[in-house]
C-alpha cells in the first residue's frame, strides 16, 4: 500500500494540532500503523517533521496507555535509519532514559512493560550508524555513560539492553578500542560471572555478542585475553543453548589471529581441544 506525500503531511498536521485527550492519540496511532505497512511509506515519512511531532506528543503524555500507543508507532518508524537519526535529534533518547528511570524499580505490570519497551527502543535506535555515533560522542556522551550504568543493574531487562547497546556501539574499530581501554570488558565479564549460575540465556548471548565485537580490532585481542576473557567465556562451554554455544565459539575464535596463534601467553588454546576440532560455520 503506497501513500502520497500529501497524506503524510495530513497526518503530520494532525500531530501539530496537539489536541488534549485520547482521541487524537488513538486516531494518530491507527493512522500511522496503517501508513507504516510499507517500507516506502517510512521513507516518505523521513521527509516530514513527523519525528519532532511524535516526540513532542510523547513528552506530553502521562498515562501508560497513551504512551504505549505512541511507542507502537515509534518502533516501526525507528526501523528506518534516517528516521532513527531524526528521533535522536528530536530528543527521544532523553524521553526513553526518563521512562527507564521512572520504571526500573516498579513492580506493576505496566512499569515492567514500559521499561522493556523503552530499553528495547533505545537499542533499536543504536542500530543506525549515524544515530549510534551521535550518541557515542567519542565515548564521553551522557547517553553512552547512562547505558553503561545498566550493565551492573540487578534488573535483567536493563542488563540485556546494556549489553546489546555495547554490542551496537562496538561497530567500528575506534569505538571498540576506546571501550576496551576504558574498562568496559571488565564490566561485561562481571555480568557474565553473575549469569553462570543464574543462567539467563538472553543476557549471556548479549554479553558474548558485545565481547565478540570488541575483540575485532587486532590491538584489542591480547588486551582482552590477558584480562581473562577466555577464562570467563569458557565457563559457558557446557551450555546446551545453541545461540550461546555459537556466540561463545565466535568470541573465542575472534580472540586469536588468523594463524590460530594465541596472542596472549596466559591462554593456551591447545588446552581446549574441543575448540580446535571441526570447521562448523557459526552464525555470529
């Protein structure tokens, strides 16, 4: 289904009216959900001011139900990389961080739901290269620092989102080198240690993903091996969960050079014959 730009603008004008009450929110949610059925519709929205208007509308809501309606629109919009950046520039990240702060200690179902939705959307925004780099700010950005604070949280949803966020920040060598040099590896190892017994598979997989990405730059490999990454990762070798097995092997193999020579003498690959056998191609 394809819509013309005048229909996009009509929807934007509805938002610009900023009427009070639930009728507008419901109308906009239904309208945009229909428009977002096609990828071309998302691309057309990128040429409007829809990101600013949606963020402004979200900021005005106090009721859980209305926030959830807007979240349902923001998520498909944020799949478009151009709109990701627009949403970041419009201040959506600050809204999401506020929602996380307000709901992290909540026990009501709506608090738990909002925490998950907000943190998941945060991770989604980091999938865009430009939006990710804007939020990283050379490793000194306030958003990046807030996300780091999620990793030692006692909340599994925040641990998961924090680890996934680090994996997304670790998509170029410069970011990876900076993060390893500033001690993020230790935070991830401590998180994994907490889940050896707790066994939260999604957190295990996310933390291993982050370590695997951080190990890509050559200069990081020896630093990570000597920091004890292999020792901690090998504790999950007995996991029966295929996603964890694949990511574990991918992380270990990323830590050695192309000739299979370990770059840190404290870790001997020869002592782990299970890792040397077979040529199975993992999706990592």
